[in-house]
């Protein structure tokens, strides 16, 4: 169905045919806008930003580009097209017709899944709200805002489900999604990582590469859901999410490239020299990667999880790309996974596959994370530098699950706690690293110009030149 832009809330769900729902969402809309003005991007609400907006949900026409002031962005409700006679693809209800309404017995679980996903969307906007003040270029500033408005839209996507399918509790949950705030000591966001401010652009690129990719895997699992409106919502969100990871991958790639340029100019691979020349050295990039990768792994939850088993059995949350697995029921199958043996070593534990869903999803995520790392390493190799970026072991620096708090090296080996404590500054960003990176963050707003620590992108947005004025600042 085409998207109706004539209405106050653009949508392709025939919202006007359900007056009660429409009124309820129109009531929520000004609260959303208040939230956006208060906790959205600081300092640029009056600027014209070259943004894409969804105009249909098919592969071709879904994005149109044009200059928009962010508060005028057409946030709306867009679901992927309905598949006729869609069936539940996994779990105990496999083969039955997909649910168009919330099945009563799964209502609480489903609501929790939707609220947890929904909470991360506005949280990331809040975390990133000051970044515009130190943008390295107008191109990057525009990308930040594109990500921000789309995370705002993802909030709409979840709020629609809550309003349309969960009655009064759903409306209350929708209010709470605007009431919790990232880092608020009284009323924080649900997941830990989403309460840390993102105060520099290297962290922003790491976030969009690693943490948005966790989002991708959560959405892929929910896109399999037997609850059809959730599946269709998540399918469309994935289309938008791809750009966020592109921002991360190319962003990190450009920081690497700039560092290599400086190393060549200076004729040295000394990190201190790169720093003095206004770049970010490769070991610092590696430490940021170690931090963001490990904290994003925690977002998948514990490897062995009865909650995950329940959601799978019920047909609410599948595995990413469920069709690729042979067995979609996994009734009595087992999976072996590595766990600490309690004596400073690693052993294997056999658990019901349904309980290992987080582990399986995380493993797919890790393989996906490797792709960008390979690309960055190719750039390093081509430049002739003797350095390789690597993802740390999934056991390193974990806060959640069986590996939490253990003295493990980035290579995944146990070490004694004292050695571990002594080495941590080699493995994770130190205060000095953070200070250096923060010190480089100065706002650059001349069209086409880049900050000292980042190379220009290979191409602009939507075939426009890199020098295009992607954000027209209000005077
Ligand atoms: Fe999102
Ligand atoms: Fe995202």
C-alpha cells in the first residue's frame, strides 16, 4: 500500500480507517515532538538538512531526498507489504497462520520484546545529541541527522504496535518510551549501553558499526516473528538500518585512511607522531574497537537463556535468517557451546538448542562484524603499514553472561588477574586516549572540508559531490 502523506501522521496502514487509533497516535505526536526538541540534536533544529524520507516501502521508491528542517521530518508508520497466507516459520506453532492480533497467552512476552527494542531507538538519539557541535564535516553532520531522524521513526514503528495492539498498557508503555532518558539516574533507558553518552565521533562510528549492527540482528530475529505486524515493521526498519551501519563502516574506514596518510607523510608509524599531527593512531582505533565490540556483545544477553527459549518456542522471536537453518522447531536438539570450566580454562557445555538462541544469534553477528574489519585491513595492507585490526575474542571484557568479569585477554586466553589489570590500558581506551580523541573534536562546517583526523568519503550522498552543502546552517 502506498504511503499516505496527506495525513498528519504519514502511514501505509490505512490509519484513517481506525479513528480511535488515529486519535490516540495524534495525541502522542506532539509529545514526541516535544521530546525531539528537548533531547534531539542540539543546536540544529532550524537548519536545512539534506535528508531522505520514505515514500513507499518497495525496493525502488522508498527513499526521496530533499532539504528538510528536522522538526518538519515526516515521521510515520511504514510496514513492509503483507505476504498472503503467511505462516509461522519456527517454534511450537510452526506452520500455523501468522497472527494478525496478539495471541493472549504471549501478550506479556511480546510487549516486553517490543518495549525493549523500542527503548533503544530514542535512547541513541539522546546519546548523540551533542555530536553535531563537533562534526568533522557537513557530510558527516548530515549522516548523523539522517541516523537520528530514522531512530526517531523506529520509535514510531514500535509505538504504533503498542497503540494498535496492546490497549491501555500499550499506550502507557508508549508514554514511558518518552519518559525514560539515556543516563537519567532516576529513570534510565532499559539497556546499560544506551545510558552512556556518545561524546566523540570515533565512538559514534563505533556505535553505528557495532551497536547498530546488534540492532540489525535483533530486528532480523523479530522480522521472523509469528506476530505479523511486528515482522512487517521490522522488515522495513532493516532497510533504513543499513545506512546506519554504512556510516559506521565508512566512518571507521576514513579514520584509518587518514591515519595511514599521516604515517606516510611523516615517514613513521609511531602513534605519538600521528597524534601530534592531529590524527588517531591505529592502536587507539583498535582499543575503541575492543571496547565497542565487547559492549555490543553484551546486548545479546546471556548465551544460555530460558527467555530466549520461550520466545523461540512461542514463535515470537526467531533466529536471523531463520530459513537458512535446517530445523525450525529444535524440539529436542542440542547445541554445544564453550563455557568457563571454573579452573581458568574452557570447556564445552551441551544445552538444548532453544536455550542457545542468543549464542547462535551472536555468532551470526560476529561473522557480520568481520566483514568491515577485513575491508579496513585491506586499506592498511595496501598502504604498506605493518598493522592488523582484529576483533577481540567474544570472551574479552564481558559484563554479561558466563564470561562476565573474568580475566581474559583479547585473544580469549585466561591470564592472572594482576597481569590482566596491568594490561587493560593496552586493550581498552585509556583516559589519555579519550582525551586525545576529544581534543580533536572541533566543528568543521565549510562545505567539502574535513577535520584533521578523518579522510573525505569516496563519494557524496545520492550522487551529489562531497562538497555539497548537506546542511545549510541557520544564521
Ligand atoms: Fe533503529
Ligand atoms: Fe540504527
